[in-house]
């Protein structure tokens, strides 16, 4: 592939928006997301503090967090998603969104952010080197003791536990690809036939090992109810050591 496999997200967003669908990822009205973020912000006293979201998509979590009073910074690799998120957040003066390759780039100087969020982003990185690089970049820009929430990450008790060297290697293991169209539904119930972007599920031990290796302490590991976005998932509450 001539570009990172995860740039397939840009192609997906473009197809969705060209089809007249305004919202593809989470909705700002997602009750579980609203409740989870509200509890997380209150527990960690994040109102008025700077919170980064990686793989922010169209900015749904950014809207929720901004309403909760945080100073929001959203990052995504897909230009179409960044543009849409910017439009959605334009009425919030302390919210900013920008394009970032979270595997190859850092979001700021060391110890920049008071907290960080990842909504269904981490599991879209397939190779071990990309996942490790992402976690290192996130860890570096968080202040000591900062909380990080990984929301609705793909989970399987029998998840593959070996090393994944490349997208081609993952395709050999699973048969997943970025080209086969599937009928998908957005949060508003609108349907479109597009490829399903592969995700790499982990079991509890797998996620815990990755996060601890990167310098995080895992504080809570919560199974999530099935949703239209993902069948089996967990939310992981971690903190920079």
C-alpha cells in the first residue's frame, strides 16, 4: 500500500458525506457516551482543563466534552472528518480540531494535556508497531497522573495474541480487507454500502499488556452493551504512571 492502511478512513468519510449522510460515527446524543463522559469528567475534575481526543472523527465527543466545560482538542488523520468536526464545534470557543497522524506525529509538547480520550480509535490500528507508537505518542503528551479513557474498543476473549507485522499479514490471519462493500447503518438509521474498516480486537490481557508497556496503569475494564457500531467492546479507564 502506498499510504498507511488507516487512511482508508478518509475514503470512507468521503463516500459517506458524498451520499448526503451528515453523521457516521457517534452522535452527540448517544446516551451511553454522554453518561460515560459526564461521569469521567466529574470524577477527574476535568472542567476547565485541556482534554485531547485522538481519532476524534466528526466531533461528537468534542461537543459533549465542550458542553461539560473542558478545553477540547480533537485530532484525526482524515481531512474530511476534521472539516466536519470543525463545523460541528465552531460555536465552542475553547474547542479546536486538527489533522494528525497519531502513529507518526505527536499532538504537542511533552506533558501538554490534562486528560485524553479515544473513542473506537485504538482498535483500528492493526500492527504491533503502530499500536505501540500511538500509545507512546499519547503517553508523552499527557501530564503525570493524567487519566485516559478508551471508549468502545473491540473485544474478543479469543482474540489473536500473536504479532501483526503489516496489514497484509492481518489479512492473511483474518481475511479482512478495505474493499469488499457491506451494508452499514449510521446512528440515524441511514444505510450505505461501503467497505467495513478492519479492527483488531484484543482480550483483557492483551489490552492491559499494551497499556502497561506504554506506561499506563489500567484502573477499570468495563464490558459494553452491543451497539449498532460494534457488537463486542470494552471501555478501558487508564492513567499515566
